[in-house]
């Protein structure tokens, strides 16, 4: 009976993906069409203003811009733009590799760099997971186990509330203020970047320290990488607690609805509760 709720979870998971697909299509497709039409209109205006160019020459130049962007070179500004591969930026990139964030705005372009990246990630990702696991235990050292929190209301809930509130302020509320000030983003854009980063989704549409028109302190991206590591440990712990609660809820609902379960089996389940999957060290 421990995995009898699995089909329900699979159906719920697929439904959630379908729901997300429909909502994203509804919200984004029309805007994409508008931007595509606007871009084509701007190209026509450009050709009309500069009659010495033809469409083929313009398309070739656009291709050059796209290739530059794919290689991590920002087309804005000039050749004095800071390097993407100075130590601070390289440290930040190494962090995005081992944490599997992978923004996608920057990647190795040499064969040697690509091969090294493969082996670096091969050993770095497990090392990062082990490190985050230990860091998560340290961040949560004063909390009781999830089992005690569920069964014994009181102090444990207060501790968990303090843990969640403090982590939310340190990793989700205050950092967007800093990014908004330094990068010139709105608070909403900063919060979006913060969550997308710490959840390791990493779309790459917003990345710190990439605006060629701004002057950043040398350690800016390195400090951001350190913040990411601690934020990953906290948010991963929150996700694990949420996943454990969701599994418990599904199992509880499934067992309650199983009317064919024998009385003896029910008594056995009550006498021998399932051991919690996630323990938060006390």
C-alpha cells in the first residue's frame, strides 16, 4: 500500500504539465507574435533609411549578431567591454556548472574548454550535492524532525516559521533590492531572477553583471555565486519539506479512500507509521 498512490501522482504530474503548457501558451504566444512583427517592421525601416544595404546584407549582419550573442559576446558597446572570462566571471560560471543552473548566456567555445567542462561537471555536480546536503543540515541544525513537527504542534512550528521567514528575507526578499539597484531592474525582475536562479531553472534571460553600460566591482559576481550556494541549500530544503508533505497528504488521502483495506491491516498501519523520508537534524 506504500506506493498505491503512485498512479494518482503520475496523473497529477501530467495534468500540472498540461496546465502549465496551456497557460504559458495563452500568456506568451500573442506577445511573441507582436515582437516578431515589430522586429520585421524595424528591419524594413532600417533598409528604407539605409538604401545602400540590401536585405541579404542585413540578414548576414543579424546572423553575426546572433553568433556573437551565442558566444557570450554582448553586441552592445565596444571592444572595451569587460571579458566574460576574467577570474570573477569564470568563478561565477564554474558555480553555474556545478549547481546545474546553466543560464545559457555563456558557454565554452573551445574544444578543450568543452571537454574540461564535461569532466568538471561530472565530478563537480555530485560534490555540489554533497556540499549542499551538509550545508542544509547546518542551516537547519536547530529544527526538530519533520515527523515531530507534524505530530507535536507548538515550539517546532515556531522554529520552522522562523527558519522559513529568515530564509525568505535573506534569499528572496532582500537580494532583489540589491539587484534592482545594481542592475537597474525593477523589483519584480530582480525577484524573478532570484527565484529562477535559486531553483536552478536558470533561463538566462536575466543574468547579473552582463550590462556593458554599467561598471561592476570586480568581486560582484563572485559574491553573487556565494549567495547562490547558500540560497540553493535553503530553497532545496524548503522544496524537500514541501515534497514530503505532499507525499504524506497523497498517501493519507489514498489510504482513507481504500475501503477494501482489512481492519487488521489498518491497525498495523496505525501501529507502525511510515518513517519520514526527510529528517531535519535537531
